[in-house]
C-alpha cells in the first residue's frame, strides 16, 4: 500500500520556530527593508510598537536568530491538534491522470479549522505572560477571529473582533464560534471608533475591508493600557509561528521518501504560504535544493503580489500603522465581495514581497469561479470541502499536476490546505446555483 497519510507523533511537533530572516541575512546576504515610523520616515524604534504588541513578540519581529524556542506551554496546546496529517491525494492524482505526486498538509484538521490557530495560541500566550488583559483584532472570513477567540479563551484574555462587514453578513456561523468562546464581535466599519465613523461617513454602504477593520482594532488597543492588538498575518512574528507547519511537512515527506519540487500556498497576508514554504526555502537558501519552486496564489480581484506596487505603505486604511515595504494595491483599496474573505487584503507580508521581488517565489492569480471549480474536483475526489481561500492553492496544485501530465514529469507537488470550508457553504451554494461572478 502507498502511504495515503502520514501522521507523526506529538513529540515530533517542532521545538523551534524557524526564522527565515536569519537565512536571508546569512545566506542571501540581503533582507527586507525595515518598517518606518510614519512621522519621521526613519526605521522604527522597537519601543514605538510597545503600546500595541507584547515585548516578546516585538523581539521576534526583529530577531535574526536562526531558531526561536517554542515554550512548553505553547507546545502542549499545539499537541491538542498537532501534528496535522500530511496526505497524498491519490484519488485526485488518478482523476487527473497525472504522473505527479500531490501531497497536502491538512491545516483544516486543527481545532478552529485553519492554520490561524498556530499563531493565535502563541500570541495569546506571550501577551498573557506579560500581564495583558485583552486583545483586539480584525477578521475577514472569520477564521482568524475564531482562532484568536479560542486562544484568548484558553488563556483567560478578553477578545474584541472587528469583522469585515461583508463577511459579517456572509459567514454568520463564524460569529457563533467567536461567541461560544466569549469574544465580542462588531461589524466593521462600526460606530465604536473614530476611524470607523469616518469610513461610514465616506461610504455608508461600504463592504468594509481588512484595512478598515485593522484601523478600528488598533485604535481601541492604542487607547487602553492593558489591551493589546493582535494581527493574524503579514508581520514577521506571525509568519514565524506558522513555520511549525513546514517543519512537520518536511519530516512527513522524509517518512514518505519524497522532497517537494513545487510548494504552493494561497496568499492573503502571506502567513500560511510562509508556514508551508519557509522550511524548504531555508534549504534552497543554504544551497541544498536549488530547483524547488514556490508558488503563492491570489484572487484575481485582490492580486497584491501579481499586480501591486513594491513600496512603503500603511497596513491599515486609516494610516495608523508603521510603514511597511510591501507589494500593495494601496491602503484604501476595497476589494470586491469575493467569498475568499481571508485573501482580500491590500498588501502582502514584507518578507514575501521581498522574496517575490528577488525571484525566490512566484505569484499567480485566479478567478473566483475557477477556484470553486477546482474545489469541487478536490471535494469529489478527496472528500474535503476546502475553504475558499485554500481552493486557490488547490487550483494551482491541479494546474501543476496537469502540466506534469502534459510533460510526462513525475514531480512532487506539496500544497497547504489552509482551512476547511464547512462554514463557507454559502460560496459553494452560489457557485452551484451559477450565481457567482468574478467582479
Ligand atoms: C483558510 C484561510 N486560508 C488562508 C488565509 C489567508 O491568510 P494568510 O495569507 O495569512 O495565510 C486565510 C485568512 O483568513 C484563511 O482563513
């Protein structure tokens, strides 16, 4: 029998987060440019971030250490759901008649149903250990809000979530999950912040955006001493926490006797892509694997890496964050109401933008209807209904496997299944009813 799924033991959960900035500095000899203070345009003093973030997270943000030890308490919580399975998509391979091997790391099999819980637990832990009482955050589709609500509940922290208004309407049950864990949820923009009121004045019917929701969450955290802000992607420390995914995937592929030729992840802010890719990218930067390809996948309606400009920009719409060197569509960009709410962010993580600019990773964009078609093929063969975000990675994996069929190449394709879609059925319903468009 071929190994259909590879499941590690709890002791195989990563002991360290892997810091890609170390490899960029030491092996590539250059690094992403630093965040700037918006008032002075000078590199940020770490102290400037203290009103918003726990000190240990700020240290991680700037760290150049190769590895950062994962505290035992975090590893114990990871052991509630990690290691996640690595699955060989044998039935999909057969349906595509491809000689390629397709593997996926199933981050849908976590507690909250997506990869987001990996950083939620870590961020809640570090904040709690520094005496913080509560966290504010934004959420798109609600995956991040659900994950952080759960983590805050575990650590006895309050949690206030600003949920992008269109998703607030599209994904009612994600709100229920957040409520189960005791979080407060508001549709963003809201009347509870100065920024929210301004956005509503400008456009009372706005769908909202992640950029607006971030502005609101930051405003609240900045005004209260014991409340900090938590971001679900984009920043270095968030990408760092997600590297537990790739560290496991590497061990699992070793068990299968394989190594990937292509690593694929969908890209919102970039954290699940970083999670699956950085362990293998480190090998490439060390000069051990020169041929491996990395593919980040975006929606055509929010093509940050594909079409964005590489420049310093704000992380939020009200322009309160430090300036980040990103590929960006502009901090006031409001994407159309796609079902992949978690990919509707105007920028991409500075590390990913840097990697893309330096041709270390590729970017690709797909139409909403095409990714739902791929998601249906995947569901019918592998039995998993994936999140609309993850369906972007599924589509790229299918396209690469078809290319392998055409070129008769038995490549190894690895993608991150970043979340299940069992609470995203409205999108599937619209697709099946022929109601989805690409605008
Ligand atoms: C299931 C899922 N995948 C992917 C993403 C995209 O985020 P990131 O690029 O940070 O992984 C999200 C964001 O909410 C998500 O919920």
